[in-house]
C-alpha cells in the first residue's frame, strides 16, 4: 500500500517550518472526528470541523481508521477492559486501527504510537497521556499475540458490527463474505459521460490524451484506473462528465428503455438529491425529447444541490421542496393533477451498499434502523403507486444490500397490489463485480456499489 503522506510529515518539526503538518496534529484531528462519529455524527459533519489545510490528510487517515475500527475496538478492549473516556478511547482506537497491520499501516507502527502519545500530551487528553502511552507500548510489545487473540471475534475480523454480519449471512448466504471484503476496499472513481455533449468513446480519448486511463462500463460510464480531482477532468465544469457509481447509472436506462421518448412524458424523481439521477434521465432521453421531469426533495438545502447539478450539465427540470409521502401538497404543482408516465423512487435506506465510499455508515447504523427505514419505503411505494397511470412503470431502488429494503420489500408490495407486475430487473447488485441477476444487465457494470433495482409495471 502506498503511503498517504511524504516521509517528511512524520516529524513534528516539519510543521514548525511551515511545511507539512505534524502527524501528531493529524492524529489528534482524526481522533476528534472519530469521537464525533461514535457519538452519532456523520463523517461528513465530522470532517467539516477539520481545518481546511488538514482535511485531505485527515480524511484519508479517518477512512482507514473506520475500515479497521472493529479490530481497533477489540484490541483496545484487550488493553483497557474498562472503556476509557471518549477522547482517550478515540485516540487509542485511531492509533490501533492504523498500526495493527504493518502491511497496511501508512507509517511504521512505532511512529504511529509515538505520534499518538504526542497528540495526547498536547491535546485535551493530556491527563491521560501516561495511560495512553502504557497501552500503546504494550500493544507494540504484544502485537502478534493480541492480534491473534482478537481474530476469534467476527467484528474484529470483518470490521463490521455483529448485527450487520449476522444480517448479511441471513440475506446473502453465498455472498456475505464477498460483500464484507468489498466494503473494506477503496471504491473506484466512475464517470458518467453526458450523452448530450459527446460519446463515451470521444471522452475516453480526451482522458487518454491527458494520460488518464479508463474503461467503459454500463451504458454511459467510464471507470478510471486512478481517481482524479474533478477539476482535472476535461469539461467537468461545463457538464461534459459527472461522477456517479456504475450501479447508480443503471437507473435512467432501466426506467426509460422501451418508452417512446418522442412523445411527451411526465416523469417523477422522488427523493432526488443531489440530482445525479435526475440529470441522467434528461441526458439519456436526448436533445429535444419532450421529457417533463419533476424532482422532489424534502430538504431545502439538499434541493439546492439538484439545481446546481442540473445547471452544470445544462438540463432543466422542475425542482420542488416537498415530502414525497404527502402528494396532496405537491401533486397539483408537479403535474396539474395528472398521473405520471414513469416514477423513479430512490428511497431512503440504510446505505449499506455504499459503505466503501462512506465507511462511517456501518458504525452509525443500528439493527433497528433497517425495519424503520423499510417501513418508510413501504409507505412511499403505496403512496406514489396511485400517481402512476395504467401501463406506466415505477423503478424502485435503494443503495442497500439488505433484503428487507430490496427483495422482501418488493415481494410484499406485489402481494398487496394485484395491478403491479415485476419486469426484468437486476435485483440485488453485490458490491464489486457481478450481480445475482446479471442476465438482465446489457452492459458490464464494472466495479460497482451495492444496490437494488425492481422495475414495476402498472397493469390496467
């Protein structure tokens, strides 16, 4: 594994001369962010509190910590059976997560330990610095034995909560290990080429001219060999390309394929922020297509992101700040009270399929969240279905690998709706390569996130 920072940043003195920040300072910020996440704050919120100049390095370290947190917590319990105060616990777990596996450590373990102790001495946990030092020095002395002992704990071995592991074993008996392994790897950077501004092949040539290798995936996608800053992507600011996972890119083609796009169509994108799928619907329909898209988003701030996305790629849709589960407040404005020809319901979910991009999710969620979110999904399905005309279709999707939010949800919906028919759909997409129902995929999906798709037709 390549090192995250240059070797010079290991030394505290480097920061004094105006160079790279001291590693002890970075570790202190990582520990503070981890403490916030363990208290229930999202990773995005926790990182927003980190000074801008430190944020890239802190994020890289924090993501590695979150991917190894199960192991770190098990090791911490061996070193300190009584859970220490939150600040101390977070700093210990930060050091242990980064140092326990030397092959993946961004720095030598002894350096990480030294700098973690230095962070304790200079920060709010200074009264506990001696305790932190004693725990981490013991870890260095007994590392192999401690790691071996914690190997017996599934949470340490797979770095996921036990309830999560148990549910995956139940839902995906043949794939649960693959899912957990994929969750602990870095996700690729996948682009969606704007078909209104050129072909996938043309954009691939543009990337190649700038020494950026990429391979085609799904309908309009390119998977980069190496991630790049969006500012470095040719034409990004002008909307020629967007960043969107390959699994998410399947939504627009699944919903629109087979429809007569030369005819006026009313399309609803429920729960639409940040607007990637809304934009893709309009891109896929093509220039001049009389597609009338309404994008709903309950949160006003997130709604602004839809406006920004549409403006960048150069397409237009009606964007409403509204609760999709209360159509009496928005249906008249959205379509004049007319039924829709197609509905995309990307429902709120546990986000269990995008854990590799958001490694904080696995530690924020609780087992009870699955049933609570499944109830919301069921209510949205039942509420939006009457807004669909006969012969029209709804695409239900979630970025979840849990069957309660996917396969079981749709089976229950079909059981109580005799007018609904399930059309060929991908079903559960397993993170990484492949799908359980790959026969319905016309294009190779590449290395994608976990997702679920069910295409439903409303019978007369």
